[in-house]
């Protein structure tokens, strides 16, 4: 019986997408890599592939590493702070975009410190639990070299922020932060931020963003309160890569998404580059006039 080529590939597509996203930090690039892997899959006889999962993992990893090496050169000339593209979801369900498989935005940013090979070893071992011998075959190296790369990767990533536990907890923090900002409650916003907190912004030269880190709870609180005080704007709680986040919308659409990492928040990662923002958010949030939106939030916050 002839094996339809789409079957084994489609069974692996969600896993391959997660793998490519972890390696690249870009949903668009991850989708491109998975599509390229599909084209390669179409050129082989699937019946002759004894282990489709292993074969496709190898193809996607190698394609992603090629793209990652090329992206490093482009990112060197990126205007301002580069941040990974966020996965944004509303609500506290567990079905959308396989949220549990995504990585915190801050950890994806830390992965940029690694060499492409170290990053591949870390992702394949830590996120997909592959044995070092399997990773070595994918990367065409030795298991000993992979172990060494993993040790160096873990040393480089020491001190990575711990995720806020649970979907419900993430949305509670996101809701509290957005309500405090909309209520213009400076003390409450500061109370949700850690001492020494930092805000990083990515506008990519296409949207207004701070080119340097914003340091300290005072300045960060004033920033978020300021952007919420303008007419016609609505700040909504969302989940960003599974953790707490906020999204700013107005009549023109989505303006930025910010991941809030740590509880209290130690790092806010704000993505305003329109090329990295999702086209829409689940639930169809509508924008009401600024006075009413902020007024309702203030009433709810009391």
C-alpha cells in the first residue's frame, strides 16, 4: 500500500514548528523552515524512511542552523534592540498554539548568546530530550563534542528567569499589571515590579521604541502609565510564550506586546516592530474610546 507523503509529515508538523521556533526565535522563519522541510520530504520516498521523526528532525535542525547563521549577520545591523518574535494568546486555556512547548521570550533572547551549534544541542537535549548520540548524528559531530557544547550552553544560560507557574497564575499577573497601568496607579505598578527591573524594547526602526534599556521600577512604571494615558488606547492581559504579558491596542491595531518575566516582574520585553506582531488576538478584543476604556479599568481596579 502506497504511503501518502502528507501523513507522516503532518503528524510531525507541530513538533517541527516548535523546534524551528526554538532555534530561530522567529515564527515567520520557523514557518519558512518547516515549509522547506516539506518540500524536501516530497522529494523522498516516505516508505523508504524507517524513522520519519528522526529524519524530519534532522532536516529541520540543519535548515534552521543555516538560517540562524545567516540571521546573525543581519542582526548585527538591526536598528536598536533585537528581541525574538512573541507567541501571543489570550485566555487561560491550554489548546492554542501548543503553549506548553514554547519558550519564555527572555530565554529565547539568552539563547542568542550561544553559538548555533550550542543552541542546537541545548534545544534538542533540553526541550526534546534527545540522547547525545542522536544529537551528534544530526549535527554530524561526536557525542563528546555535544556534551561539551551542552556544558558551555548551561554555563552561559545560568541565572535565566524562572517562569511564572501555571496558566492561571500567568493571567492573574498580566491582568493585575494591565489594570494597574490603566488605572494610572503608580504605586500598584511599582509594587508589581522588582527592584532593579529592566525594560527592553524592539521597534526595529519601524516603530517608536527605547534604543537603550529602561532601568528601575520607577521609570518603567512611568513609561507604562504614560502610554496608557493617551486617548483611544486599551491595554489587555495576554500570555506571551506561555507567560504573563500585556498588549497595547488602539484604533490603528496592535501597537506592542510586552512579556513580563518574574514575579515580581524583573524583566519586561516589549516588541513593537510590526513585522513581529501577530495579526490578531484570539477573542476579538475591540477598542473603545480612551476615556471609557481607562475609566472602566479604573473602576474595576478599585
